[in-house]
């Protein structure tokens, strides 16, 4: 990714009684997001948490999604009209309230 791009990270905190279906996330949710956001989306990744910093510890996040855009404005223009459909799909793969961070790629 290029310096100055906007990265939107969607993090799903791990914990007791929290569920996250990575298969659905990768094979259904992510393709839906890619389709809806169209050409504004410059790249996307999905990550599965496998451990924390200490050996044998649980991963702080069950999963993470990262999306890249040329600007915050492009993210807003692409996500805004599709937010209801994208967010409405969350109960199909998780019961976790995501944490969202918008960052500038350095």
C-alpha cells in the first residue's frame, strides 16, 4: 500500500462466549463488501487471531479485516450508502461488536 492511503481496520475482540465464523467472513462477507464498495476499495485483507504476545495466550482479536482507500472521503462515499447492508450481515458470522479504526498509511 502507498503512503497517504487510508486504512480502515475492523477488529473483532476475542473473549468468553464470543463467536466468529472465519469461513463465512472470508467466503461470504468479504466478497459482499468488495462488491458493494467497488472501485473505491483498493485492497482488502482478512486475518485470523492465533495467539497473544505471551506464549500460549489467547489472541486479543478473533479476526480482523483491513480495507484500503485513496482517501477518507472515498471510504465515506463508498461505505455510507452500503453501511446498512454491510453491518446487517455481521450477525451471520459473529456476535462481537467490532472496533473500527481509520488510519493513514505511513
